[in-house]
């Protein structure tokens, strides 16, 4: 459907709700196509292409609210959706924090954020499968020790999202993405096997890396893990590569979400304007980055997107909020409402990232006499309430500034609050491959638990 048709559907649904007795309402409508293919050892294992459309409605009866969703756009179905959602709202409890944004907060970015590329749609099914096939072939032919593959895949999607509310706001935007990945398996002379992966993702096909370069890098990553061992328990500097450093930034995001703050379920609760990290740490949430995977012209409550400092020279400057959590904290929304089709808005990141430094990854590596270079994290042993951090990990041991041998089956432990204050060096290798991003990071003094 054209974008304005989706906007009209959303606006009409809101109008139906208000006419039926809602004091306020909003609606989101989505339509899109998704594609995925998986092949293993040069043979296609699965191929899926799907088109979908759905809408979600949220209604308010004074300070009571409820939400529901449907994929049936017929008038009779929408009337039932409205009546049932209103009945649910009347049965819920009063919540003074619920409601739409203040009218003056509504708005949308007028410029092109580069969220949609028509070359994704132009790719044929054969072209898409060929990218995955080329990536796997490059990995398998990179070295005789690459004996097998867990597969290669190609995924793509494009769609339109529209939003409307009873304050008169309507808006929509189109977005696309495509990606491919490969997971080769390496085997050494004694039969020991290791797997690793690599991938490329972009808003459009022109932004993807070549399948051959991705396949070769995946093979290199798998090969360097052969002969992995444990290390004795020790306390050493730990380097997170850019892929694993992104998870640290994700933990910071979880700690500054408004819902974690008002529930006092975060180690950063009550610390606005306090020094929570080293002076070299700057974290930004940027909704206006061209082509960013978290960029959008407005959030899922119709609030105009913006760029927000979260940590500035180590000082906690802002929590990230939607309207509900902002009212709970007696603050203003930061335009971080994120909503699927079902349920009320939560708090989501825009392009949430740690600002890069001036050091190359090689320079950071050379600075460490003895330490651990992390390339994969396992498990979810992070307590956002206390900041306690403990995760399984694998990677490479560092000796005299060089990668010496592979390491596996160890645990790295610390506390997020202390880790943020002990980041000694920050890389310049920031890449935006999702809504969360970080460069290579050196964290001083973590416990590596092994034998």
C-alpha cells in the first residue's frame, strides 16, 4: 500500500475509537516483505518469502488504557477490535502516568534519513542466494582445514510503518535492510573442531561487503580458534573487540532505560549528573544518523526524534524515556518510545553508541603485556540492579602485545560501574551494524576465571 494509505488506516482507526467512547487513542500500522534463505555445504536448506500487514490500537478511558492488534483490516473486524479494546480499558486500573504525549512534543524530522534503498527490492531471489553461496564458497576454499560449514544465509526486508493519534498527529516512513553471514567449521590434525562466523549488514545492497571478503574473514576467525585452551584464573586487562564491546554498550542502555530507573532496578538509578564512568567515556543516543538502524523521523508516540547525550565525559546526563516513564520520573520524554504491533510502547534505543577514541585496535593490543582479547561472549550473567558482571567467554590470550594462542571455556567477571571507570583505551573502529555500537575497548583489571 502507499504510505498515505497506511496513515489513513491508522487515522481512521483512531477516529473509530474516539467515536466509540475513548478519551484518547493511537494506532500503528505496518506492512512489509521479508526474505530469508539458508544453505549449507552448497545446498539450499530453506527458502522463505513472506508478506505481512498488521495494526495495533491503544485506547485510553481517562487514565485507564488497553491495547490490542489484528491483521484483519475489514471494517467489521476493526469495529470489533475497537469495542473489545475499550471494554478491556474500562476493566483495568487507573494509572495517572498513562496517556499520549503533550501536544507540543509531537513532531517529525523532515529530512531524508536514508532508511530505505530500492536496490534491496531489485535483488532477485537468485542474486540473494548467490551472495550466501559465494560467502560460503570463499570460507570453504580459504584453507584446507576448513572442513565443514554450519551454513550461510541471506536475509532482507522492506516495509512501511505508519502512526496516528487522537491529537492530530499522522506520520509514516519506509525502511529496508539486507544481510548475509557464514559460519565455517575448522578442524586440525587431531580432530579438534572450532566454529566462528562473520557477516555484513546494510540498509541497501550497495552497502554490503563483498561475499568473498566476509567468507575469508569468517574462515580466519574459525582457524585462529583451533587448539583453544583454558588459562589459570587471574586478574588482567581485557580487550573487547568491536563486536563484543557492543554488548557492554547494551548493558549501559538497559541501565539508563526509564522503566529500570523508576523501579530502582538499575545501578545507575538516582545518579543523574554523577560521575559514573571515566572522563574519556561519551555515550550518545542519536536518532538522526543517516542510514542508522535505530534512526527514525519520530518515535512510536509521535515525538520528534533527536540526538541525546547519555554520558558526557563520564557524567550521566540523561535517562532514556518514553511518555510513561517520563511521567513516572517527573521528566520529559526523550523520544525513545518503541512499540511493536502488540502492547503499549516500551523504551528502545535509537543509535546508541560509545563515541570512538583515537587508538587503532593494533595499538590497543600492543599496549597489553599479558591479558585477554575477547571475541565471543556466552550466557547472560549480568545483574543490572547491582552492576555485577560475569559471562562466559572465548578469544585469544595476549602476550607482549601480540595474540599468542586461543582461549575458551573461561569466565570474565567484574562490575559494570567499575568497568565503566576503568576503560583505559578506546578504539577508533566504530561501525554501525545495529542500533547498538561500540569500538574496541580496553578494560583494566578484570578477573578471568579458568583452571
